[in-house]
């Protein structure tokens, strides 16, 4: 079995039944997981931000960083391997709020909303979501079976006011 690791702002698609796709520690990022059981095609996208207009140059260099440019490419790659939209099982994972300081602009919430919006407009039904909260999640997809395994790790949130600077009076 080949292990295909999907990094941040990365995507892997496979039609090799012996492959497993994995992305580690999804926090505010969102993993878009797709699988077509008829042709055993699986895909995994680890998107970082919702909208490519935030950094058009970065989107040109690496479109998988953003929901609006990465999701269509994920699907196109799967279609090239024989997947069909009407057969794809589509799942979302991640979109957590990883720190108290992120409460002003909750990136995870915006990433999840963008992914939902893009998939809905494309006529893709999302079968399962494991999103939100304050957990980092590792996702694995078995290309043969379509089984998705999610491991969650609760992250301790530190309030900004409780952070102590090195060399302060409290260190002895």
C-alpha cells in the first residue's frame, strides 16, 4: 500500500487501490475528501484559505491553497481518472477554531462555508462533515474501500492575556 501524504495547500488523487491518502493536523484548514467506488478513485485536498482573491499571485502558483481554486481542480483530476460527479462521495473535515485570538475572523468557519458554497453551486452533495470545534484532525482515505478515518486531537487554547513573556518577573 502506498501512502500519499497531502501537505497544506496540496492535493492528491489516486486510482491505485493499494494507496492510502493522508493529511495531518487539519486545524482551521479544511480537507475535502472524495471517492468513487465504481472506479476506485479517491482524492484529498488540504485547503488553507477560502478565497483566492486574498492573494492572487499565490493562487496562480498554488491553486490548492484556496477553496475556490483548489476544489474544482480536485474534481477535474478525479474525472481524468474516470470518476463521475454523480457517484462521488464527498466529505469535509477540519475547519476548527484553533485559538482564542482567531475569534475575530474565524478562518475555519470561513473555509468550511466557502467549501460548502462551492460544492453546492457545482451540484455536489456533501455526505458527511466533521468540522468546527477546537480540534486538530488527521484524515486518512483508503482508495480501495473509500473508508475515511479521522483522528482528533484536542488543542489547548491559550488566552492571549495569560501568555507570559520570556525573561519576565514570573520566571525564576
